[in-house]
C-alpha cells in the first residue's frame, strides 16, 4: 500500500481539506499501542437536520462519505501520510434520525465504501451504527473511527553546525545538485569541501561577511527517528530577488525517503522556526507544475498570491 494512497485519492477526484479542529475540549486523535482513535467527525457544509425528515437515505449516504473525508483529513494531518495506515479496524456511526427511520446501515455505507475505495482490502472493517435523537450541531451523522497505523515518527530539526558528520555528507551527496527550484549548494566534490561549506553556512546564519545580494539564512537538518531524511533553509528576511523567486523557505527530501509524508513535516517544523524568529508571514515559491509541493503548501494554509513565469508565490501567516 506504500506510496499509493495519494494516487488513489487523485484517481477518485478527492482533495482532502485542512483537518478540522475539535468541537470542544478533546483531542482530534489519540494513538495507543499502534491504534489511532479518531474523534467524531461530521460532514462539512451547511447540512443540518434529520434523516427521515429533512434528508433521504441517499443524501445521508453522501453525508457519511463527506464525514469520512473529514476523518481522512485528520489522518493526513496527524500521520503526515495516509500510507502509514495499515488497516481500518472499526467505524461507528451516529445517525440523527426520526424514530421511524430504519435505514441507518445504508447511510453508513457511504463511509464504508469510501474506506474500501481508498485503502483497498485494508479498508475492510468492523462497524456499528446507531440512531440518535439528537447529535452535536444537529448534524445528520457523526462517525468515529479506529485505525491500525505505523508508530508515529520522532521528528526534529537540528541546526547546522560548523562541523558535520558522515551521515549528513552522504545525504547531501544523495540529493545531488537539487531539483524543482531547490539548489543544493552544499553538494561537494569531497568531504573536506563539504566541511568548508558548513563553516561558511554557519557564518551566514549569523550574518557574518555576507556577499552582496545574500541575506542571513539558517540551515536545518531534518531527522526522523534519528536518521537524516532532508534539510531546509530559512531566510531571516528577503531582498528584491528573493521576493520574486526563493522566498523565506526552501526544503528538499533525500530521494530514498520520498513518498513518506516528510515534505509536509519539514515544512511544518520550518514554519515553527520562522515563528520563533518572529517572521509574521512566510513566502514560499515553487514551480507551477510541482503539484506535490503545491498541495503541501496549500494544506498548511498557503495562499496563492501570484503566478509569474511558471513560479507560484504562496504566503503563509505564522
């Protein structure tokens, strides 16, 4: 199932929204011993009312599917990638219905069918469904869910130091010269040259002896469970050239670790660093054809401000 779920979503025409927050004092999801318990979610939009009164069974089916998409958005937000879902364990539906409505099971099929479409045989699940006299906000249905998942990663950013180690050097060499507009300026012919570049970048972060046209920037290595998987650059402020192309943040994931949701994770962590440096708004630029990066940026609140010469400009308020 690895690296296939995003492709399936594309084929199904499903674009995941940003994950909605909890409606009260509880967590969106809790992980215990490899099981992720996702709190109740309802359909988005203005739909309010009861099955058997305001809504038909067919409409309820669509509401259940919409609620399921809200659950998938939470999974994406918590796990970084739906590929980390091993299988769907159980779902439960609470259908806001009249006392004589008796097609609750057909309504919940909307969510069940979605899970089977997205996760294949690993989407087959146990379930139960109940009729409710009332539910939160008069939603037509609320669903909660249990998933078996890969254990969550321990992710951290480590600031570049004047002296590096062999595993960082090997990652840089694997990345090569860069791609999709990211320039891997640390790529080196040998480890001695690499060490000199580290020392120069360390000075750059402090704004020491900057060449004309350069701005202070900090480089961060991203580690996942103790292994370097990519790195990012955070520019402390922008000049005219960077306002057109480059922006505040650039990042790249090493080829052997792509397709695992690390792009979103590193951008989330870099945005935290920007907040620490009191940068109120962050500019990101990317190639218009780079749909993966655009989805990541938009999923983290990026607002498209301009497209010029094939380059998209996004602003994120931090």
